[in-house]
C-alpha cells in the first residue's frame, strides 16, 4: 500500500509510486518455479510491484495532462 503524507515532497511521492509493492497470493506455477530454481518453498502470499513500467508511464501521462490543462491557472 502506498501512503502519501502531507509533508512528502513531490520526489518522495514519485518514489513511493515507483517502488510501491502489494501483497498477492502466489499461484501454483510461481510456487513450482521458485521451488525448482531455489529448492525452497515460497510463501502463500508474495510481495510484487504495485505498478509495472507501462502503468507508471500511464500515471505520468495523466499527471502531464493535468499539468498542461492547468498551466495557465497560475
């Protein structure tokens, strides 16, 4: 979960979006691949990136559209 605080700087917010993770159930294929490659059991719940690169680009595009539509409001 990403939590943005009132005192976070814009760069900190961006870092939270980029490096944010979420907990998801591990699928059977993931469990088998992990065990095969490491010899260890994987947890039932795994941590994965919240957004992939395509989704981060989409967020950036939305922010740029918002910015450009409000640029003359200053």
